[in-house]
């Protein structure tokens, strides 16, 4: 049973930084793709950043230049460094890891940015 657990969320201030972590337990394989999503109240879940097993990265337009996704493959862990935070970054953040067509999701972690 694969489980993903996010950590590192909480409160930050405008212009500040936070770092999210996502650790996978129970996985006996390397994931093909890892990603961060976020969902603000009353809104749909949006893609924040992705990284493939080959190291290719992509970001949502709203976070480009501010957020950085990275992985530690040996530990099946993933990180999201969030800099220059804005109030509109407030949301529940979810990590996702995909192996083939099977995707696993974390339970979500709250990030709140105050102005």
C-alpha cells in the first residue's frame, strides 16, 4: 500500500518562503512523474508543478519564477520550495506521484499566506 504524506505547510507572510515535502512509503519502484497541485476554497484543483523521472520540470503560470519543485529519488521524496509568497497562494496543497497509469495522492496540507 503506497501512501503519500505531505509536511511543511502552515502560515507564511507575503514575500516570505515555505517549503513543502512529500514522502512516499510502501513504494517498491521509482515514480514516473511527481507533481504538486493546490485547491483554494470554492475553486478547482490546479496544477502547481510537475517533474518527470527524467528531470523535466513544468510550472503553472502563477508560480513560475517563484516556486521550485525537486525530488530525492532514492527516498521517493519530493519538495516544493515556495518563495515570494502571495496571499493568492493560500490553498490546500496536494502531492501526487504517478507510476504508469496509477496515481497516488497525499491527503493535502494547508498553506496560508497573510498580507
